[in-house]
């Protein structure tokens, strides 16, 4: 999957931007706040339906404008498709592919895989479990569309249950209500747990050799799923056990006023040479681990969907040493990638690959090397 042309209007600091990207690597270099990340954000919204920076569309509008538009010609499996997005202030975004309306973000994401690597991702190893769950959920959703649907439904039901836990009406038979909620959560949660376990198993199968290469043969990487029911293989048994544990936790839930058991509490540990990186890993080791995970995510999407995703890397290149940067460039050579960086001193590292290099300055873009 490759973007052949893209036009961005009234988006952040761009009035009208037209690009014909390189089919492989595109690098946008410029000072902070120059507008380079805005280009990646525009691609993300057009392809996945969401920004990696905000959930508020009004924040994206160029100052004093009432709408923004993004259109692109995208090649998929040898066919060209016209993508179009328009947002008008206080209205829903409108998406089209080949002039046909896209009714949901689910439909959009099913047609267009995207992998992003942003500074926040470097915190996956050392931060709390929410970021690690977000990584799993994003990656699995690119591979399994039922998972995306079930996860959204699980979160909605969980939100209703938590609201009841916080504002319980003693006139209602709340035990029956919680039982009904837990039946639904156990059914959806069993699917989520099984899918996460299978995903981490697939990651572990592939990540060992790649990570050894990225770490110059020094480190074996392993991702350990942390869920007390994660070893139950049969989904019906998993659902039954999950429901039982949720009911057993109900008294505790009523006391703390939130749901304490279920896949929304999942985590996984990242081990190198059987040592937890979260506690003992260096910054370089943590970054390399996340890099390995993202690269394997790209490969899994390519394998499962027979379509290489578009890759976005926002301001993470300089966080890696020269050896890892070289390995990253080598591994990105098969995908169309969009990379931002603030320092021009790394540009020579792209000399051996097909690439377009753009200088970004106050919303103005100049092609300084390449040209498709």
C-alpha cells in the first residue's frame, strides 16, 4: 500500500499542501513546531480515521477556517484508489473511497492498515500497563476486525458497569444487573484474552531473530503475557472462568467502585535474557525492544493481510544510536514510510535507500533530495 499523491487543505498550519511521496522512504526535517508532524497526522487521519495527537477535530482546523480536506491517490494491490476526507466545523467527518461514502471507521480501517511509531511508544516498556494494552489492541485490530468490534463493545459495557458501581441505586436489584453485565463481559473478554495470547505468541515466534540482529547478537527478547487466565486454551472454559472470577470480585468492586478483574487489567512483561526490562533495562535496551515490536507488527500485518501497511515515525529516529538507525532503515525498505526529525545530521544515513528528503520551515516544504 503506497500513497502516490496527497493534498492537504486548511489543516493545522497548512493552507494547501500537495506532495508526491517516494514509494519507499520520505523524511521531513525541520525545527520543532515547523509543521512536519502535521503531515504525518494528516496521513493518519485520512487512513485510520484518527489523529495520534488529539481527539478534537476543531484543534486541527487551520486558524479562522471552517473546514479541512485531505485527498490522496493510494495504490493498493496494484490498483489506484481515491481517498477523500472533509471536516466542517461542528459536523461529522466525511470519508470516501472512489467516491463511495465510508459509513464507519471500522470500514475505513479494514481497507487501510497503518502502523505509527511516536515518542509515546518509547514509554511502552517503562510506563504503566495502559500503554502496553494500547499496543496490543492497536496491533491486533489491524489483524482481526472482530477483535476491534468486541473490544469496543467490551469497553462500552464496562463503562456502564463502572457507572453503576459508582452510583448504585439501592432500590434496584443490583446483583442481577451486575450478573447480566458480567455475562456479557465474560463472553467478550474471553475472545479478547485469547486473541492477545495468540498475538503475543506470534510476536515471540518472530521477534527473537530480529531483536538479536538489532542488538548485535547480545539480547534475546521475550514478551510474557500477564493474565491469570491466559493459559486456558478452550474459549468456553475461559469464558466460564472469567465470569466466575468477575462474580467473586463483585464485593471488592462495590467497595472500590470500579471493576477490578478482566482483560482491561491485562499487562505483559518485556524480558531480555530473562530479565525484566521495565525494572533493569537501559534506555537503549528499552528503545530497541519497542522498535523490534513495531517492526514485527508491520511484518504480521503484511503476512496476514497480504498488504504492507504505511508506516509513520514521528521524532523517534534521533532517540536511537547509529547502529539501530541503520537497522531500522533496512527494515523499513519494503514499506512506504514517513519519518520526521529535527536534526539534519542524520540525513546521510538515507543515502543508500530510495528516499525523498523534505525541508520543512513554517509550513513551507521544499524537496532537497530525491524526487520519487
